[in-house]
C-alpha cells in the first residue's frame, strides 16, 4: 500500500461511516456535542462526531484488520501510511457531513435550526 492508497481507503471508509445515518439519529445525539438551542453547525458537528465513532467501531470487524496489518508491515513507511489514512478518514467524514446537511436542509430549516 502506498500513501495515496492509504488516503483513498481512509476517505472511503470515513465517508461510509456516515453515509447511512439519518436526521433523527443525529438530532437525538446533538446533546452529546452542544447545548440547546442547536444550530446547523451543531448538527454537522454531531454528525461528524457520530461518523468518527462509527469509523472507530468499524475497526473491530473484517476486513479492517487486513488494512491495518498491511500498513503496519510497511516498515519505515508505516507512520506515513497511518497519517494519510487518518487524513483520508477526516476528509471522507466531512464530505459525508456536507452531503447530509445538503440533503436535510429543508428539514433542518423546518425544525427552526439556523
């Protein structure tokens, strides 16, 4: 695995960690991130928090251990691969959060969130 592959893998898995969340799930968890009244920024931050948690939990299941093993076996390139992977995860989660906010814009406005 090279750094681009590690980044792309992280980006894909980060995106997938958030893509299946729904608005109700995020609104129900907003109290973990902010105090009411909530803003759209709070909802996006909550989404990112939950997606990051999902991505961390996914590391317990196959095939993730194969990815980790491959990065750990890269010798002096290991640290760089992990950095690129983590960077990709963050980008993927932000991308999923952006899509989520766009897809739920009307519902958030109807809920009085600005």
